[in-house]
C-alpha cells in the first residue's frame, strides 16, 4: 500500500492498475487502494478460491498457468488494455477477444465455482476465444463502475470549466441554470456514448434560489444539484423459445 501511495504521489494521472502477483493478499491490498482512490484494478489468479476483494472497483480473472506461461499468462493486462482503450459505457466486459494470451479449458463444475465467487475467465466458445462474464469482484459489472467513475470525473470537469470561464456565476436562478445545463449536457453526452439510457432520459435539476437557505447563500454554496439517470446495461444471456410446425 505504501508503494501505491508513493506512485500516486509522484503521478496520479492514471486509472487502470494491474500487478505481477497472483496471491490474494497482494490483490486485496491493491483493490482496497483502488476503491479508496477511484482507480480500477484488474487481477489474475490461478486457483478457484475467492480472493474476497469485496469492491466494485476491481475484477479477478482466472488463468490456467499450467498452459499459459510467460507473456501469455498476463490475462489481467490484456483485458485492462482491451477495455480501458474504449469510451466508458460503450462496451461490456464479456465476449471480448484478446491479444497475446491463451485460453483456459475449464470444466463446467469449475465454471460454476468461478461464477459463484465473481471471477471471470477467458475460454473458447464455439470456436471463438472470448472473455466471460465481465463482473466485478463484488458481483456487479466492470463497465458499470468504470462508467460511473468516468461520468463523475467529466461532470466535475464540466462544472469547473463553467466556474473558471467567466468573471463570476451570479447566485441567481440564471446562474444556477448555467450549472444545471452543464450537468445535463454531460448526461446527454453519456447517452450518446452508450452508457446511459434515453428511456427514461436523464434529468438534472437544482432548487430555486428563493428556496435555498441564507447560510448556504452567504457561504456561496449551491446545494442539491441532483440528477437521475438509468444505465443502458448490456445483454449477456438469452433465452429463446420457439414452435416449429410441420
């Protein structure tokens, strides 16, 4: 943890993290750091034991080191590179083909174990090498939490851009509207990028100036700028039922 803190102190302009170790203790230390510092960790393991990372800001990947050695073993680096190069929200962590890593042949029983402990795999399905099923260590989906981190950062940047672009934003309804419009524009952009759904459409709002306390006004604090939005999600499994009549 002290090494990670030193890296961040030297240069904190990074988001994705992997490391060379496969043990649970190292993964837990790094995953805790990622969770606290809004980074995202990708970790590999070569057993079927839950690493108990207990965070949505990390993901574990099983690799069969008996067959995948050297460069080909680094499944965590391959999936991090594959996903983080794309616009957050435009992808899912499942069904992705990767470069320079081999697949693992996993029995049905072991696959069930991996699903139960939220560990992902890279295997051959119907002749295609793909990842599955793109989950975080706590059971949600990688793209959801990377998308949330991305949206949070972009909203902060957009609002700061408004504050720094003018001499001042007045504490009036028109001034409040400038902030709300900036947030709404980012939400709309996130719809276009595929992270948020337009049904229902996201909506940002803020209170009227007349309804804000005198204390907040005197402190130049604009409270309760809020928004509601729904993610677009992704389809991973499908049930098909049909009737064929002769």
